[in-house]
C-alpha cells in the first residue's frame, strides 16, 4: 500500500515537469522578433510617407525661379563685368532681350561704383516719382559677384542657391529671411513708376523658399 501511494504522488509531479519542459522547447523553437531596420547611424529608416516630396519641391522651385530670373533681380545680379543690365517690358524689350545700363555705367570691382561713378550719384534711398526715373533704395549697389545669376538656367541657379560659397554664406532659411527683410531686395516689389515687379510677392517668395527646403530642395534636370 505504501508503494502504491508513493507512485500515485510521483506520477502527477513527473507529468508537470514533462509539460514544463515541452513548453520551454516550444518557446525556444520560435524565431526571435526582428529588430526595426536602421540606417547607418541615423536610427529607423524613414517610411515612404516621411520621404521629401520631390514633385511638390520642384513646384515650389518653379515659383522661386520665376522671381530670381525676373529683371528686377537679374539686372543687378550680374557677372564679373560689373555692368548692370536693363531688361523687361518696361524697357520695350521682349523676354530674353537686354541691354547694358545706359551711360556705360559700371559698378566696378567693389560693385557700388566707388572706383568709377558711385551708384548713389543717381540712386537715392527712394524711387524718383517720374516714370523710368532713377529707382532708389538704401545701399543701392550690385549683388556680390559670387551671387551672379544673370541668364543662368533653372537647374544651374538651383544648385547655386544651395552652395553657401555662392550665396554670401547664407543657408536657404537665411536667404528667405534676407528676401523678407532687406530693404534693397524688397525694392523689387515696389520698383517705382514704369517698372513691373516679379510675379509673386515677397511673402509668397519666402514661403516658396521654405517649402522648397522642407521638400528637400530638389533641382530640375539640367537643360
């Protein structure tokens, strides 16, 4: 009788141990859960939804280029000949046509006429009231030569604006701030009688620049 009682007590215990071992083996056979994929030192790889929208960025760039390629900008963003241009319908010229500034004016290497005829000799801080009279704004001068973009195609100017060496050391956000606050730049939207402003307002241009940057600042293919 004593042996029978011992066997009766041992069987359930042995069954429990066998069941526990079987459960352990089953758990070990399961593949471990895969860790999230990561990029090189960048954390989780972004999902497609978080990737920059190239099409939206190019749409914003198209607006920016229309402003930067407008005569109100390009007439003073000239190359190393230091000679401002006249262009646009206000001068009776078709798109793509231009002439040099009258009176054979040159801004000289300093770009403000200091070594030739100072720009301030004719250009005051405000516009003349007569149509086609001398325009005016504070610190009237040509843009620095490294910021020349006269007649540059869209793809080339796009790349240039992302190179601080060719933007006066400015980032895209700083370029946007420059456009929205510099009195000489803002003159383009109040150019005086007889001159047409760029197609988008200064505020719209700033917004387009920031949206373009947020979309990854894509550039169009080279022409």
